[in-house]
C-alpha cells in the first residue's frame, strides 16, 4: 500500500497559476529569463514536481486580476500565487478598492478549493503615511483572513542586495533584469515550497 500511494503522488504534477502583472509576465526579458520560468526551474532543482502557469499581464491592476480570475482557475490548477497591486499604487488607486479586488481573487480561489499565496508590495510614501499604512496592512489582513501563504515584499531582495539597486534593473529602472530576477526567485522560492506543502495529493 505504501509503495502504491507514493508512486501515485510522484506521478501527479502540481499546477500553480501565477496571477500578476508585468513582473510576472517577464516584461523586457527573453521568455526563459522571466520570473515564472526561473521560479519553475528553481523549484524543480529542489525536487518539486510542479508546473507553473504564467498568468501575468503587463500593466494589470487588482481589478484586472479580479476580472480574469475565474478563467484562470481551470480544473487543472491546484495552487494560486497572487502578485498584484504595484500598478494600483502607481495610479494612486484607493487601498480599499485594491483590497476588495484582492479579496475577490482569494475568495474565488477558496471557492474552487485552490490553495493560495499572496505577495505584498509595500506602498511608496509619496501618497502619504495614511495611504501607505492602509495599503500595506491590506495584504497582511487578507493573507490572514483567507489563510494564504504570505510574502510581505516581492522586491525586498533587490533592496538588500550588494551594490546599487540599478544593477538589478532594466534601463526603465522599474523592471528587474535577469540578475534581479535571480535574486527575487531566491527569496520567493522557499515561500512557494510552503504553498506546495499545503497542496494535498
């Protein structure tokens, strides 16, 4: 019995959709150098039997994610990584609106029985302390409310890296270059392993 159950588990590849914006899509990078392909290779190198679906759309906001979540959650999807909100902040969208959209995404995933991971994007200070506090807190409270695996800041590895952050960005100074993606994946990968551990075979 043990041998049969282990064999069945090993034969079943987990499928995780990564719902995001240009950072997820791999803007400005060769297809093999983007976040999703590199993350998939990182996970495979550590023995994870997983396939990632790149559901990143350049320029997307939380509203866009909420609008397309139902067709992203196909029957094949076992897990969902939500990486949205950076464009909301750039446009000054109200934190409560972004929170409602992210809640709709996480609620849809819960309705499909899909395990979730939520990635935060700390807001800049140019809209004021109140805006920043509300936006930052939204991610933390949503992760707790929906029992989602939580990564506080996707881009933290770039800010803590050796040398200036510009060394890890493309010429637009917004999107990571291949070296920057490597740093992000190194910080993101272990948390995705936590998500995988929650997905039952």
